[in-house]
């Protein structure tokens, strides 16, 4: 499988997983202790990605896939936190995000 296609699949899986995380966060944000509809939807999204990860791990190194997933997740979480959940982001967190992006660039250069 084409490496670029694998990275696009990782990007898609990450965005889909962050959607699940957003539902899980919403499950605990309401006036009740837990909103079961959002929690179950988030769990369904999480579990559905497992099968696709199986095929991704067959194509790329586990460490590379994990790092790419982690960095994309951090970036999308930060954006979702700021724009959707109206959370603030500090200067030091911005520096951390820049360093995370640099790690992906370094991995891509030497892999």
C-alpha cells in the first residue's frame, strides 16, 4: 500500500477518534452525571476504528503510526478545545504543539 495513503488513513482515523472523544467529553458536560447517548456514541466510534488500525499497523512501523497519531490527535484536540469547547490555550502549550509538529517532520525525514 502507498505510504501516503497510509498516512491519509491515519489522519482520517485520528479525526474520527477525536470525534468520539468529543462525544465522550459531551457525555460528562451536561447537568446529569452522564449523558448515556453521547457516551455510547463515543464508545461506538472508538471500537469501530480497531479493525482499520489492524491494517495500518501491517503497513507502517508501530512507533511511526503511534507518533503520527499522537501528534495529529494533540493538534486536533487543541483546535477542538479552542473553537468548539471554548477553552483557552497557553503560550507554553503552543510551543509544545510546535515541537510535536517538528517531531513528525523529523520522523518523516529519517524514516
